[in-house]
C-alpha cells in the first residue's frame, strides 16, 4: 500500500485558501499514484481554530467547501481530510474533531478523535465530543485504524503515567487494523520530535503494524509546527520522513521501502529553536497582514539574536533596527548595534532620547521634588523607547518585535509599556543562557561574526543608570535559568530545588519575582512557544494569589 501525507501550512480561518492548498497537494500527490492521501488535523480550518469553532456559519461553510474539494478531486485517490464535524445529537459538545473520507467526488464517512486534551495549550473539551469505539476504515482489502493526534499519545507501555483510561491505538489493533494512520497538528517544542519518533516506532513494533503520522507545519499565533511527518514499518523502523519546518508531500510505499525518502533532521537544540523561530516569525508577520518589522537595537545579545532571526525570516530589506541611546548608553553598545546592523545588512536609524528625558524631568520636577532618582526614572527611559518604537510602527505599518528573553520575562526584569511594547515576543520562551548558545551557533553557521564578539563578552546591562549590569539585580543567568527551569517547567517546590544544590535564599527570591511579575506577563505580547512550559496560552497562573510556599 502507498500513502501520501500532505504536510501543509494552513492559515487559521482561511477556508478557501486552505482548500486551494489542499487541492494542489492532492493533485501533486496523485502523480505518485497513492492508495490514500492524508491531510493533517483540522487542515481545512487551520489549527488551532480555537473559538472560531463556536461560529456555526464557519463550520457550515467549511462543509460546503469540503464538498467542493470532493467534487474537484473526483478523479483523485481517496483522501482523509481533517475538519470539524457537527454533532447532530442533542447531547454533548457541538462538534467532533474528525477526518472525513473523500472518495469518488463525495464525503462518504467520518472518523472521530477519541482523546481530547485539556492541558497546556489545548482545550479541546471546550468544543468537541469524543469518539466512541475504534475508528476503522476498510480500503482495498486493508483494515486501517484512524487516529487523530492525542489518540496516539497514550500508549500504555511507552509512558510511565498515562493521562487517559482509554487506549485508542490498542483498540485499533484489537479491531484488526493492519495499518494505523494518525493525523496531527502537534506543536513544536525543542526535543519533541525525538520523543515522538521513539514513541511511534515503539507502537509500530509492539503491535507489528505499520504506522503513518502526518503533522502540519507553520506558525499560528504562539504555536509553531515542525512538520517532520513520518512513517514506520511494522518492525518499528523509520521508513520515511518529511522535511522539517516547511511544507512537504511525503509518499511512502509500505512494502517497497527502499524508494521512500527519509529527509534529514537536525535535532540539536540550537538548530531546532532557530528554525522554529524563523518560521514562527515569518508566519506571524505574513499571516497578520504585515510585510516588514522593526525592533530596538541596544547592542545586547537579545536584540542581536532577534534581529538576526528577523533578517532570516523576512529578508534584510524588511527589517529596521532602531538605536535609542541615552546618556547612560556606552559607546561600545552603540558601536555593537551599528556593527550588527551592517553585518546583517538591515536598515538602522538612531533616535537619541536625552531631549525627551529632559522634557519628562521638567514636567515632573515639582511632583518629584525631594525624591531621589530610582526605578521610576529607569522605567521612564524604557517607556520613552517603547513610545518611539510604537510611533515608528504606526507610521510605517511595520510590526514591532519585542526582544525580551524567558529569563527576564519570568522574573519581571522588563518594563510594562516600555521594552514590553510590541506585537510578538520572538525569544520570550528562550532562556538567556540558550540565547547565548543560539547566537554562537548563528556565527558558527555563517562562519563569520555576524553578531559582534563584544556582544558575547560584555556584562549584560539595561544601561538605564551609570555602571548598571543585570547581575546587580539578578543572580548569574546560569544559576537563574536552572532555578527557573525546575520551578516553571518541572513544577518543583522550593524544597525540591534546594535538594538539587541551589542556594535557598536565591530560590525564594527568584520564586517571589516570578509570582510578582504575573500581572506583567498577563499584559505581554504573545510569544512563540519552544519549551514544554511557556508563558502563553498554556500558562494559567492567578494574579491575586498568595505565595503558598512562603509560609
């Protein structure tokens, strides 16, 4: 049997555009004469559609368009199309997460998702009713088990702790399936594909059943999808893999595997995160209707990496770097920012902020009389810069990128309505220590110092007062990132973190900062998710809450 997997990059809500993309994919795949063509999860709607699913007219139109796809592809092989199926029953949620079979110009049958995740970024129980029983497709003397995304992530032998009682894949095997297909929209996190392939191979091997997995690619809001659709033989061996972080059509022959393509995949964290953020940035900009971006260039490592990502994603002619020196900005930082812009070939402009600082001082002089300078004046500088960047964004129609990293966002080392201004946090889920690693990787890949060497070696600083460094306020970043990883991603208590060897005083200070910064993060720009626990749609911490661990 031969299967074609359509690894496409849908736009959420663009039913007509997604349909055209799917039709082109079906036509291209048809040249390989497959027995079945398969799209990714909810491919017609774009994933994740979120509350668009509550719009009945949207669902109705999707089914009209699905019918049009069926008619246009009448001569094509059968197609499994991901979409949302209305629940005609008077009981349960209004929809099923489904795969519709298109054959001979008609939608002939629907296969439904069983396991509906409600953790992290997922909230499918809000919209969908679960399937009951094994979802089986009989096609050309084959018994094909159909599963959708989460259905395959609950294998009883692979995971130490299963999230659900039901085992859809076990049920498919028990129902006589001789092939398992999983249509997915599985968001990227660093290292996930290796786990994914190990899990899929384990399932195929244990049941002695070939397994085909199709994933979407592209960026939609805070989520990035890496593609890397793949097929495993009944021995659990990888026999085909699609390309990483780009659209692809993968056709795999389950019997004559020698002709199958296994595209290479670089699993190093620096490469994965770089590729994900380039794709996420490009899609966020284009899918929100923009063609160019701007960002503040401070001469530091964070803005340097974001500028490099933006230039790669959009092209150097579509990126503007804005220098906004104050009296506290070092000559070195200005020189580094200008050198970076020149190395990347992006445009730059310089807007000194001292005159605006002086104007603020004059207006506030009477109210601030007798008060020493403190964080207030530092925040004013950041807010002046934020206002200038937003003005340039408004005037030019360019989208503003924020440059804060995960370490800073975690502990609130950022200024609300200042450096937090912007439309998307490109590296807001990348810890500071990883920012340095990726930046070094960028220079290594280019075999030249795209990011100037002093950016790596000088002490990180916001340069909002004389002689300031980040470590005046924060622990060293390696120490801070270790504590944050255990607290944010592993959910460890202070006592558990202490047992790992971290200083108790630093732990409690850090956790207090994380809690106190919750109100800032609630107002922050969305940021691309690249770790298992990001401050985005999957983060649901209360603001008005007591620090339970502080007693």
